[in-house]
């Protein structure tokens, strides 16, 4: 099936207002037009999602698992049509897109395994104690249940893995929620292809219409979507400005709902002196590569380096400059991101006390993000909160501190982060417990002797952090715990056995792990 045939399924000839995606490499509009959803269509999509949720939330773990695996299969069967379209809309290389497709499908299958096994519902049973003195205890049983329709806003920097069938959609569907996706304007064709795959999976699994839908539009479309009273949660990956605007809008609703927004982060790397002495060249190469990976367009891009002043640090900065000089610039995702990067980098360099060490030059008008880095003293950094603002692109700022006390002061001064990294020898790490404790207070993930780019999809992962890194530090957007964003606990007191959900019946026919009278047990 051709790109044109699949995309045609998402079109309507009755409307004139449409959007077009742009190829960032050629800076030309792609030919396909995607109609902007009307107010009536947004309302209809949400109403259909609510109606479908009433049925879908009752599906078994095995049925949801089959659905998620079928989505993965359908995405894979799109083949090169999907790969080529995602490349054209993002400017990302083929290997990156293929890898992202694998991550997307593996993530869907991971959630399929989770819900098929079933213990994720956290079933807890405290049986009645009628003879307890002085007061009898009622029979109380609790489990997690789906919230309802979820609005998902797709990311610019991951056209597949954090997009239409990405982690937010996968975890919401796994939880028993229906999903309405707001497509990213940069990935309209990619969204249409993946949406078609999900629709086919819905039909193959005999699920109700409305379990999944997607909408095309701008800011107004997103605003109407999250204000709809039948939407019960929001998933968002993007900028601080966009995430905060959604958060504020949702909290102005008569019934506020949870917004799980992954926003800005500088992902600081603290580099200790002995480590620098022994691995100077290797660290410079590794950090430069991490800063420039994907044109710096990762939410975990290391935007800050924190070091003590010394001859060793001076030598390291020269090695880092040499490493940056070998980097190749890459096309950024769209014009807006490119211009924002240029402005952010210029503002940082113009700040008092900041010294530019390296910056590539873009002699053409291409949207290529030239890598660069600058330095600033710890004192100046502490005085200027603007230096903590994320620069989304291949740029990092090295903060040079007078001593270990100032290093810890920088850590204490930091805003919330997705990640914080510390690099040191075994002995240095053992003597840095105060710094490690500070970083654990500031970040959702603390990394030792590695770079933050790259987020493993696994049960132990936490991809979130204190504000402004995310809107709710308690939850992750990556890994199996992401499902917990779209559920809530409900306790049933003295409910007749015949009415109890299977997960809470006395006979554990699902063979899931449950906590019964304080004891974790299965069977």
C-alpha cells in the first residue's frame, strides 16, 4: 500500500482548512493536506471515546494484550512506507527511525505482557473481622481502575516512540483507557499511517469504535480537547511553555484532571577531578557526542557541566573543544525548533560572565543545529536563573566552581531535572554522598559515570522529575509504571462476592499477585 492510499483514509474533501508537514531537510512542504478538526469533530471524537471506554474498560487483560500486540504487528507491516514518511517529516536518518519503530513496538508488547499477567492492578484484600474488639472490621477490597478517555499530545523529537502509538498511548490503552491523540504538526503523515495501523488493530480485535482516534489542528484544537469534560487525563511530551500552558488550562476546568507533562530539563553532569585526570580524552569525546546526539534534540540532552576550577579542568575544556570541532551538525526537526535554538544559544552567550568556547558556523540557511559550548563561573551561575533555562539543541554550558562547597551550592540551586549525572572514581563517589543526596532530591534519575541520553524501557526506569522537568514527579512516562498515570484506586466495602471484579474475588482465578490481610500471595 502506498503512502498516498493510506493517508487518503485520514482525509475529508468537505473542509478547506488544512495543515501540511514540512520536510526539514529540503525546507519544502510535503504535498499531502490534512484537514483541521472542527469543534464538532473534536466533540464527536471525545464522545465516541467515552462511549467506547464504558465497554473497553471491561476487557480482560488477555484481550488488551492481544490488542497491543496487534497494534505492534500492524505498525511493523507498514514497512518502508512508515520509515520513509517519518524520515521526510523529521529529517532524522533511517537508522534512527528504524530503531524508534522497534522501541515503539517493543514498548507495546511490554505493556501487553504486563496486563496479560495482571498483577499490575495492585489488588489488596483485607477480609472482614466481625469478632474484632472493640470494633469489627468490614471486608474491604481495593484495586486500580481506568480513569477514562485520555488526551495524548505527541512529541516533536520522537515521531514514533513518543507519538501516536508511543508510551502515553500504549500505557493508557493498557490501563483500559481510550485515547484521543492530538497529532504533532510536524508529523502529520506519520501520524496518519500509525493511526491507520491502530484502527486496523481495533477492528481485528472487535473493539468498539472510539477506542482510539486522532485529531489534526493547532493550539485551539488542543485547548478544546483538554477542556472537554469527558477527558479524564492528559499526556504531554514537549516544551516547558507548552506543558505549563496545558497544566494551567486543565486546572481552570470546573473539574481539574491530572496532566502528566514531561517538560524541560538541563540534565547536569557533575565531573569530579580524579576522574578528569585519568579519563580526560574519553570523557570529552563521550560528552561531546551526547550533547550533539540527534542535533541535541533529546529531553535528556546534557545542557550543563559542573566542574571545579583547576589545571585539569582547563585541559579537559581544551579536549572538549577539540571533540566539538569534530562533530557534524544535523538538521533540526523544524524551523521553530531551529530558531528557538539559535535564540536560546545567543541569549546564553550574551549573558554577563558567559564565555563562548566553541560554536560551529552555519554559512547556509539550512536548519542545522551547530554544536557549541560556553563557560561561566559558579558565582555568575548562581546569580542568574536564566542560565538554567533549557536550550533545546546541541549546546552545553560548563559551570566552573571555586571548590567543592560551590559545587554543592550549584546542585542545591538547580531546578527539577529529569536526570543528574555524577562522574567520579570509586573513591570520589564514596566521598560524595552529600552531592549524591542533593542530586537525588533534584532529579528523577541519577546516573553514575555515564551520559543521560538514552532511556531504557523497563520496569525500573523512572522518566520524570520535580517541576519544571515534569508536572508530577511521582510518575514516569517510560517503563511499565507509566500505566499508573491513567488509573485510580477504588475500594469496595462489603461488596457481595458475586459482584466483585475477578481480581478481587476470594478465589484468585486469574492467579495474580495480591496482598491479602497484609501478606503478598498468589493463588
